[in-house]
């Protein structure tokens, strides 16, 4: 390849403080979910500031969609890393994550303190809106990831399996088996004319970071099982959820629900109400973990729990971005890896479809009025294209009105 045509990603450096302020503004204004976040990032860093060119930004997005975890947050971490080193990546994540994390943690504290004083029907209205939000996510992901018969079959079988074998480990087994099925069933075309990706992380550092990622994934469950420390158990649960989410923010719903509801840390009603409220704030959906942490009682203060769960769910994103960037050229050109990922992505749709039924539908839809409100919310999101925060607000108010009329 002609060296003159090889792009250079973010060759200049910026101070962590500058990076933090830019991402803080994005964290305060980026409504609409991960796809919208990526559009905001492209406008800010490709068009306005020219920190990256179009191909460089496309490379980052492709890398972060390939990895498990929240794609938009990982793109932000990668931009911060390329522009300001490791401190820049931390500054980018902090700025983008802080507004929604603080808002959701305070919402959880408000429910805990004044839950009995909240308007009747408010939480139920938020849970009904969550039905529409997850249904929209299932439909959108199915259109993109289940494009033929074998992928549809994998998605449906995955949904049946996780519903019949309700446990977090069953979900992991389903993902692994689906990856193997992808290796057997799919033959992706070879990728050509790839622009070289030139990160500022060495391969040795990347390998050590990936080793740490897998070591924590294996060691934390054993340590948590051998200890009665609730903080360690929480860190293990949220780290595992952040490490094993393929397909974006909404897919973290079934993993987190399996971790925090069955063991009694958070009630199902509070879980679904918080998930509905998470749609109304800007920034990454993974900050829902701060709401859950602040809702967990015992062992320490609610704010410490919120910070612990938030950090734990995002640590895998840092480790995976740092670890995968040096090897991305080789990974994206590997046809077997692409085939396995096709199976995993189809299974992800199945996991979210199962979550749409249980716990989302079963905890929110109890009668015709609930169904009508969920249908209207879905139309508002998919047909009328109303912003999610407005739909959430309207759903909460309507829930209160339905409670008054019943």
C-alpha cells in the first residue's frame, strides 16, 4: 500500500482536561442511545475538530462493535486514548459517563428515601415504557443481525434456551454454542482494501491487558464464592455483566437482572423502573449500573455501591479496548472470527427477545390499559420518532393517570 494513503489517527495530543470537558458536554447532551452517540462523536471529532478522518473513525467504530461491551463508550475511550494517552481515555470516559450516572444514582436514592411518597402509578408507567424500549431494540437488532434463516433459527433457539434454563451461566453457554454454530454455518466473504489501523498501544501491553481481562473473569467468581463480602460479590457480578455483553447497552438488561434480582439485592419492580428511567437520561445505558448499585442495601453506603458497580461494569471496556487495538487488523481480517461473531450476534438477539418477555413484559403488562400504553409508546419511538426522554416522561405521567382512574 502506498504510504501516502495510510491515514494517521489523532497524531496530535490534547490535555486530559480538554478531553474531559468535550466529553462532559457530550455526556450532558447525547440523547438517543448508542447509534445516536456515535453520530454525535462523528460530528464532534471528525467534522468539527478533525481529530480523526472518516476512515479512522470507521475503524474505531468497527473495532468497538466487534468487542463485547458498550460500543459508544468504548469508542469514546479509544478516542481519548489516541488523543491523550491513558489519562485521556479516563478523562473521556469520566466526562461522558458522569452526568447520567449521577442522575440515575440520585433517582435511586430518591426512590429509596421517598418511594412511598411517589405518585401512585409512576414506577409502573416507567416499567411499561421499558417494554416499548426493549421491543424497539429487539426489532432493530433483528433487522441488522438476523438476516437469513440460520441466524433467525439461532436467535429463536437462544431465546427458548435462556427462558427454560433461567440462569446467568445458561446465557454464557448459549453464547458460546452460538459462536460454534456460526463457525460451522457461516462463510463470510474475505475483507479487502482494509486501511491499516495504527494504535498507540504496543502488542505486549495489549496481550497483558487481555490476559488481565480473562484472569479477572475467571478469578473473581471464585473469590466471591469463597468470601461473604458483599462488595466483592457485587464487583464480580457487574464485572461479568460488562465483560459478556455482546450487542450493546440493551443486552446488559438480562445479564444484570439475573445477577441482582434473584439474590434479592434489588426488587424486580425497582429494577424495571430504573431501566425505564435510564432511557430518559443522556449518555451510555451502562450507567444503569449506578442506579442498581445505589439501590442495593447493606454493607456500605448507597453512593459507594453506585460507584463500585459503575466502575466494575466499565472496567472490561477499558481492558478490551487497550488489549484489542494492537491486534485489530488481524482480527477483522480473520474469516473464522467473523463467522463465530455472526453466530454470537444472532444469539444476542435471542437473549434480548427472552428479556422482552421475562422480566420486561411479565412485570409490566397486567391488563388492556397497560398493553395500550406500551403500544402507544412503541409507536411514539418507532413511527413518530419522538425522543426517548419525552416518551419516558409521558409514560410516567400516563401511569399516574391510569392509577387515579383505576
